[in-house]
């Protein structure tokens, strides 16, 4: 169990009490960053229950409703964050019922917050992404490789930081990159020539070890990568805040703008559900293909 999961109940609770064991049973289904995120969600919820003098297994549906209101009004979390944390609590109680700790879940009929279907990430347009890539190539090889993998391959930040030099190879005449994606799913990513050249410069003829390194030679982590993205975005003249996921967002919208079919974009982005890719498509705000132009031309032909 990760360190974050070992402290997710207040000290007054027994280490191997029913609440802790139910949490361990729920978290056992997940791994990596997903497990850590769910463990943190449960830690927050358990602390909230303890601060109000209520046992986790004594909670009722109105208690959980109050917890949701607290996240909305006191913590002012975004709807997507509230929905995820409530989903974690509901999943925890659902497995507590399955494992026999509870007769029914108090979160079963709790109102879920409305989450907009469109992606809320402020992405980059074609010119901004190009300027960011150019700024990265003018910087160090490691920073250029980071921006390239995020913005031109659409990798998630955790995937990019986990890449090793020996993950690069050749498959049927294509330069390729082998990664372990979300949900521990392996993926083989083809590398266009400019991308492969950028990654080769970062590897510096090394045969093993992390591809992305800090100035001290250690593997680059999420925090270091985020700082690099922020700094290079400012250098590229991008005024709004740019996070690492904004580059993956830019990769997906650039593919759609370039005319890549939605199904092919889904495969490139490794979205299990096509509705996830569709969210990015709706968020593009592409006025060039708006139905108004089609209707106006159609009626003009009849007039």
C-alpha cells in the first residue's frame, strides 16, 4: 500500500479496523497514480468525517450530501473534482457493502454535480503550439524532448517522464517508442522523423537510463516537467497559464483541425471511450465548419 494510503484514516481509528480494511479492499483494484489519487480522496473524506465526530460507517445519505455541499461552497472545487471525489466515496461504500461491512451504501442516491461535456482545459492553437516547440528546441535537448513528447505525440506527463532510452526502437521500418500508458496498458507510438531526431539528441547516444533528465542527471519528475512547460510557454509569448495536459489537449485538437478522422484521433490519444475524444472535438470552437455556413450556402443555391 502506498504511503498516502497508510495515513488516510485519523489516528484515533484502529490501524486494521473495518474502515481501514474496507479502504484496502477498495484500493487493491487500482495501481500507480490512480491508486494514489483515490487514496488521497479517501483520506480527505475520512478526515472530514472525523472532524465532525461521525464514524465513516455511521454516515447516512444526508451526511454525504453535506460533504458534497462542503466541497462546493467551502472548498470551491471544480465540478469535475467534486464528481471524482464523490465517485471515490461511492466506490468505497459500494465495496464495503460487497465485503459485508455495510448493508447498504449511504452514497447510492447522492446528487452528482453536473460536469460540462466539453473539455475545460484552455488549450493551444496551432501557432502557439508551434511557438512552444520552437522555444523548446532552442533550449536544452531534454526540454525539447519533453515538449515534443507532450505536444507532438500526445503523451501524458507521467508517460513522458517514465520513458527510458531503450524504449525507443524500430518496427517495420518505423522509428517507434514503447510506453506503458494509463491503466498499465502498453502502447507502441510511431515517431515522425523530426520527433525521432529530437529524442535522439536527448538520449545523447546513451543505451539505457531515463530519457528525460534534470540538470543533476536524475530522472525528470512531474514537478520539474511542469516548471519547464510554464517557463517555455512564457518564453514563447503565451500569456495564459499552460499546464502539461494543455499540450496533450493541443495535440488532440491539432489532429482534429488537420482533418484526422475522429476514430484515428481516438487511437492516437489512446482514449478507451470515443466520447472522451468527442469532448475535445466539441471544445475546439471551430467556426470554419459551423453549420451556419453550410445552411446559408444551401439556401442561397435555392434562392
